[in-house]
C-alpha cells in the first residue's frame, strides 16, 4: 500500500459533504481548540462500511497536528483502507454470483 492509495475517498462527494458537516458542527479541534487546518476524523470503525457511511457522532473534528498524531497511534487509514478493500472484494463476488 502506498501513501496515496487510500486518499481517493477524500475526494468522494459523499465524504466531502459529511466532513464539511462535522467541521461546521465542531468548529474547532476537539483535542486542542485550534481553529485552522481542520479535518474530520473517525473515532471508531464499523466493519463493512465506507468512510462516509457513519453516524455523525462517530466523527470528530481535529486539527492537522492532532490528526496526524492520532493516525500514527491508530493507523486509522490503513484499517479504513483494508476495510474498503474487503467491501469492494465482497461486492465484486456478489456481482459475479448474480451474473453467474
Ligand atoms: Zn482520522
Ligand atoms: Zn488539535
């Protein structure tokens, strides 16, 4: 997995809308109160879901610094990416089964 493999979802309009909503709701970084360079961050993971397919209370706003620190500890994106690969794989299998 390269650094850019997982980033495609950041450009998905469904993610953009949800991230925008979360940032507007929180206004500042929920860890340090910084109000610039904000990102939406997943607090928990639901297996089998795409990044935008989460209830809003699973997401919080973090500044870039806190977000990067959190990711080093949680390896969030690796987990998210592996999760998405599983979803895509199973939907591939499902469509193969459907189409015979
Ligand atoms: Zn995050
Ligand atoms: Zn912060």
